[in-house]
């Protein structure tokens, strides 16, 4: 977990974990980092925690052990992260599809779905080619469109849905701080 950045502008307390969910490229990690800076709270990227726990990159975990093993590690790591002090937590795109993870998030956190359109997801994920094994299996746009269809109904069960639109991520983070205050998650 990263320490709160020194430039935090507004000291607010988190009453629960704020768990960011959504597809690859939705901006979960980028928004999570900005939120942490604005509020002066810690931020964790679950994918980074998985890489640290496994001692290898996500593409290497998929290649050497397969997706089921990746999902098992992901479930364990997220369960551990949800036990600690409240922080901003960005989940990998598939993590919220796991029923046990959803239950833990509901018990200890407040989930926020960052909903982005297909063009945005394709554009953002194309900048980091090779880092997301699911997108290497064929045409990334077709894969993302299929994932949208299967995952959006589950992401829709999050406590809050935020349409990312084409607004800058800084603006999105500022708006989200206000929404989290209204929900009593930031006090
Ligand atoms: C995945 C998303 C990735 C990473 C892994 C699988 C998914 O995280 O966990 O490649 O199943 O959607 P990001 O959503 O942070 O890219």
C-alpha cells in the first residue's frame, strides 16, 4: 500500500474501502491515485499487489499457470487487502466477477463502477499493449465488446455508477470526492 502523498489537499477520513471496478482501460488505477492524492488516503492497485505476491508479472502468471490460478491468487490478495485500514482500492477488471470477492467488497467497502464506452476502452488499452493477456487472444475491440456484454450487468450491482464520459480524470476524481461525501464514505 502506498503512503498518502504529502501534497494531499483536503484531509478527509474514509469510513470504508472505496473499491473501483470496471473494465480494462476504464481508468480505475488512474482515478484511484488521484482520489488518494485529493483526500490524503492510501491507494492500492490490486494487480500490483498480485504481481508482488506472485513474484511475476500478470502475463507471466497467465502463461505459466493459466487464468484459473490467476483468479485464485487475485481472490486471496483482494481478501487480504480488504482486511486492512480503509483505502482506495482499484480492482483488476475481472475481480468483481467473483462472487466471494463481491461479498467481501459489500461487507467492508463501497464499490464504484467506472463505466466507459467501447471507443474509450479500446483507445486506452491500446497504449499498453502486451500487459493484458486477455486482450492478446484476438481483436481487442471484439474482446472488450464481449466482456462488456458479460460483465456490465455484474458491475451494475456496484454501490455507485460513474460515467467517465470524455471528461479529464482529474475532474472525474473531484466529482467523485463530492459523491463519496454525500454517501457518507468520506467524512
Ligand atoms: C483483467 C484485467 C486486468 C488484469 C488481468 C485480467 C480482466 O486488470 O487483472 O489482465 O479480467 O479484465 P485491469 O482492469 O487493471 O487492466
